[in-house]
C-alpha cells in the first residue's frame, strides 16, 4: 500500500528539481499548481509527517485557537503555542501587540455578511452537509479582500470544501502559498484533524483530504532539510500513526474545542482526548522562519 505521506515527499523532490525564483522574503525553488491526496482510511492512518518529528500538540493548539474564533496572540500562547509570536504588533493597531486583526479565527467564526450581521462558516459547512447530504456548497474561506490590510498575516491556507459521498466525508483544501518545510506538514495535519472532528459530529467516516496548492516553495536555506526528509523517507519510511479521538471528547465540534482548550491552557495536554497511536518519527529538524 502506498504510504499516506508519499505525495508530500514526491512534491519535495519535484520542487528541488526546479530553478530558483525570487520570493517576497527570500529566494526559493518553487512550483505553481500542485495537487495531493491523503486517504485517511476511515481514521486508520493519519497524515502526520514521520520523516521528522512534528509537535502535534501545537498543531492541535492552533486549530483549537482558530475554532474558538480568537484573534488574540495571548490566547494562543496560553495554549502552549508560540508560532505566531513573530507577528505580534502587526495587526491593525500596532500598540495592541497581541491583537492580530481579522485572521483565520475571525473569518471562520465571525464573517461579516451583507446585511451587517455575522456568519459562522464552520457551523455553516457542517449544517449544509447535515441538511443536504448531496451538497456541493459546503465551502468556507478565510480570504476576504477588504480585511487583508488589517491582518497580521494574510491567509496562506485559504479555503476548505467538504463533500459527503457514500458515508465518507472528504475535504478539499486550497492553499495559495505553501512553505513546504515549516508550514505544510502542520497544515496537512491540522485540516485532517478538522475533517475528523467534523466527521465525528456528523456521524460519518473520514474519507480523504485533498490539498491543492498555488505556490509550493522550498526556501534556499531549507534545501538541506528537504533533501534529508527525502532521504529518510526513501531509506526508512516510518508507518503513519493512527488518530484516536476519545469517547470522552464530545461529538459537537464547539463542545470539543472548548474542552480541549480548557485541558491545554497553561501547559496541559490534549491526550488522551486526542491521541496518536504508533507515531515513531525520525528526529526533529529545525528550520528558520521567513515571516
């Protein structure tokens, strides 16, 4: 059987064969327009990178933060994740260092509508599929043009469509800009976890996560890491872990994130509510952030 993370490592190989292009913040090798599919096999395999250790607890923390609707850096830090610290003070009000503007959490849970109210996009896509099993309209987006200037970081992962087919829930993620070393492994795991949580609320089986990328790039400084990941995966591919959601975790996604947030604040752990079985990765590889 093909390893669930084969598409990721193949994309690394394809990018490493490309010439350099000038990027916004550093030179990189890049491809434009790429598609990956990760079969979750009903939850039996989870697309978490094993060619290097990924701190999955922080992936959970960031997703919980998004689902909470918060745009406060302090709230994310309280969950034990500091990935967004580089963007402190870049929101609409620089003197409010912790406020990051209308980023993912705001767009997902409090999108302003035409009539002056707000829309909860997470709840919308869940109810759209619940009420119309055949729906092709269960789409949410974080890309709102009139909000971009006020965001500390404009969305890299832009939209998600979910589709129920033959009792399996599939997701299609579109990402406009993809840092293959620092960002993409977490993006894949985060949206796979989100798909599993939504599947749980709907009482269906997680199907596949499809990942469409606009600009997929490897920064020049990250090339040795990319090459090492390819080598490790070729010589010693480690089995994909299994995601286990405890029976004590509520089916309702909003109850679930609240319980996880309460558990994780001030150094607590998501386990055993959200756990991985059989995760035996290669050692971590550290890379520089290009904000």
